[in-house]
């Protein structure tokens, strides 16, 4: 329990460390390869960091304006959704009223004649109360959206500081990490089986790199296909939604559900309450089914597949510990745990628990 509390309370420290360690683990073989052809580690590390950061920076610049436009439009969109919900409710109530009128028209006319004045005053009071209620709900939605926007703005400097700190940490890990690892293996008495430790780290690096690179390419392809399809359909800000679904797809199972929900709201905003509103989410769902049921299993294979129930529980734990970043890091961390358990050979039942049945 003390470990869990430490991970939770010190998450602002552990999140950049774990993220930087994963990225450095992925890029370290390339730095080592460059060193074999007499390119200094410092130069190769700077070049690799630049090659990784540059495309993400370019994509971020392209997405800033659409994201800001949607954030600014949140109060209006909240009010619009409220109006749509009220419209649906009114149509439903009107349908019920019409059905009742067909069976009780004569009785209702008599009742209206005897209580004309009283019902007139009551209807006016009910109308005023309903308008006040609508204005309160709309005001609360606008206030909540404004508070969410201000919260994002207030956290932006801290987020940029964490990203910049992670880049610096990755750079130093690439330059000095291998030397520190050699000292740890050779000189620390706690490492009794040095060869086994080297093999374990090598396997983690190899298999985790293969997993992350493969998943990143698949999710990138998913985002590109979604953006292209949305562009042909005329969906506004297709690049933004393609990037968003590609990022959310790093979260197994839940990411696709969140993407469908967001795209459904996008369709309602652009097309209104018509059948065309389901088009963006339906197109994405078809692409996602092809990716998850055919592309990913055929490329990834069974070596790193995990039990879906274990993944969901682990996502909940990591989300509670480290928030959104924890959810994104959950599967790579779980893959590392699985590889370590496989090489320890002391708990094969835990490995079987993590693996996918069949």
C-alpha cells in the first residue's frame, strides 16, 4: 500500500520519469547503432530528438486553431445541445398529448370551458417558470464550459514545463544512460546474476519497442484513414478528429468508445438532429472494426496480447493513479510487467493470467 500511495502522491515526478524512460528505451538502439559508425552519442541523440519532436510540433501547430475554435464554441455548443434535448422532449410530450386528445377530446373541451380563466393564469405561470428553468440550465452549461476552458489555460504552463522537462530527460538518458547501466551491472553488489539482468533488459527493450512502434503505426494509419474519409465527407476539422481518434486508440477498448461518442456529438453539431449526424461516428466505427479485428491481430500476433479484463482493470488503476497520462502509459507498463514475469520463471500462473485466452 505504501508503494501505491507513493506513486499517487508523487505522480508529478514519476509520470515524466516513466514516460522519458520508455522513449529513451525506444531510441537507445538507434543511438548505439550510430555510435558504431563513429557518430557521437550527443549528436545522434540531438538528431533523434529533433526528428521525433519536429513532426509532432508541426501537427500541433496545425491543430491549435481548430482546437481553440472548438474550445471557444463550447458554451454555444452546450446551449445548442440543451436546445436539441428540449426539442426532443417537447416532441415526445406533444406525441403523448395528441394520443390522449384522440381518446378524451370531448371531456377536455368541457373541462377547458369551465376552467378557462384559472387555466390561463396557470399556463402563464408554468411558461414563466419553464423559461426561467431553461435560462438557469443554459447559464450553468455556459459557466461550466467557461470554467473548463479556464482550467485548461491555467494548466497549460505546467503541461509545457513537463513536456520540456521530459525532452531534456530523454536527451540525457540517451547520452549517459548506457554508461550508467554498465556501471550498475558491473559494480552494484545487488545485481547477482549479471547476464540474466542484461538479457532481461534487452528483451524488454526489443519486445516493448516492437509493440510500441507497431501500435503507433497502426494508430497513425487509423487517424490518417479517418481524416481522409472525413475530408471526402466534408466533415469540418477532419485533421483534428483524425489526430484525436489516433491518440485515443492507444487506450484499448475504451478509446474507440470515447471516439465514437465525440464524433457523434460532432455530427450533431454540424448536421443537426438528422440521420447524417451518425455519419462520422459510423464511418470511424467501420474503420476501427477493420483495424481492431483484422489489422492489429495479424500484425501484432499473440506474443504480446493481453487479457481484455486485465487491461480494463489495469486502465482503471493507472487512471486513478496518474490520470489521463496513466491511461496512455498503462499498456506499455503492463507489457513490461509481463516480460519481467516471463523471465523470472517464479510465477508462471501470473503470466497465464495476463495472457489472452485461446
